[in-house]
C-alpha cells in the first residue's frame, strides 16, 4: 500500500519546522515532507539538530522556499547559477542527514501563464541541477505549480523527453489553481509521479484537509494507481486551513482507509 504523509507546511506558521516534524510523528502519518521556510533552515547544521532530536518519522522529501534561489539555475550567467548550486548543496546535505531521497523542485517563477520557453535550454539547466543532486543520492522531483516552471500540462512531457529519468510531484491544489484538469497533469506525468501533495476544497472553494471537502479522492487514488503510482500521498495544506491539529490525524486516517481499499 502507498504511504500517507504530512508536510510540515501543514503546521506553518503554527509551529516551527522542527516542532512540526515532531508533532507529525504522533499524528499517525507514515512519513513527512520537511518544508524548509528560510535560508536559516537550509543549512546542514539545522537538519543535524533536527535529526538528533529523533522525531521518529520517515522523511519522504524536502522542500525549499523556491523563490529564494531556484530560479538561479536557469540564469544565463554561470556565477548566478553557482549561487543556486551552493544552496542546493546545502539542502542535499540536509536531506542526507534526514535520510531523505527526494527534493521537491519548483524552478523559476513565471511572470505570466504563457509559454514560449526554450525547452532545450530549460532541460539542460534542469538536468545540471538534477545531476548535482543525484551525487548526494537525492532525486530532483519537478512539481506542477501554477506560477512556476511546470505551470501547465505538457511541460513535464517536453522535459521528460530530454531528461528520461525526470520524476514529478503531483500537487492537486496547484492543478486547481492552474485551471487545468488535475487528471491532465497525471496523464502528463504518467509513470513518473514520485509522490503527491493532497488537499481538498469546500463548497465555497476554500482549501481544507482531504476528507473535509468535496474532492472525490476515490477517483484521485484510482487515477494515481492507473498511472503506476507507488509513492507517498502527502497532506499539504497550511496552518490556517483547519481548526484543531487533531483534524490532521483524522485526515490521515481517512486517506489510509481509502488507500487500503484502492491500492
């Protein structure tokens, strides 16, 4: 059966990252994603302290505040790209300390939803970053994000043709915000979805925990299964999107019961 996890982002800004990770360990989750919120947390010294605290939860992936530096990888100037590599180095070292094999990657920020990018150049820069991370045993996994590199269906397939080993992260929240069907993203990433970020929306369109809204997660899981998914399904909402933290545990239980039936 697939794993069900929680991102530390789901407890932000209620709890500091390290406190959120320790809390997740008691909410019934199989794994966690560590969402580092600032440069201070990217450093291995921070992750060393977190690892020593022994949160008792498997770390599926790490995630950075991508607007800090990920756009640097696609700059034409080597020195600017070098700054991006410096912070990727820090994050990959942190991932190693946490026993983590995946890095959730957004890439550059788009000023508009339009296309026009040179996929050969973009793929070359992305492959450079992915190869660097692979040297640490970490996979760079490209997430569909409405304002970033993978902002529409078709982008992943274009990059995958040029980077055969590329993996994706399916984010249903970002699919909704892009105004493209979430099913189109799964088809685009078919066979390459490393893990997923899950959230729900209520009847008014407000973000909420899986199981507390109107999304048919039975269909979501069946579609994931049909695309060969075997990774972790990670709850990613934010601290203001629910009430008591016990609601996170109920959402985990809901997804586990559903996954047990469908995977």
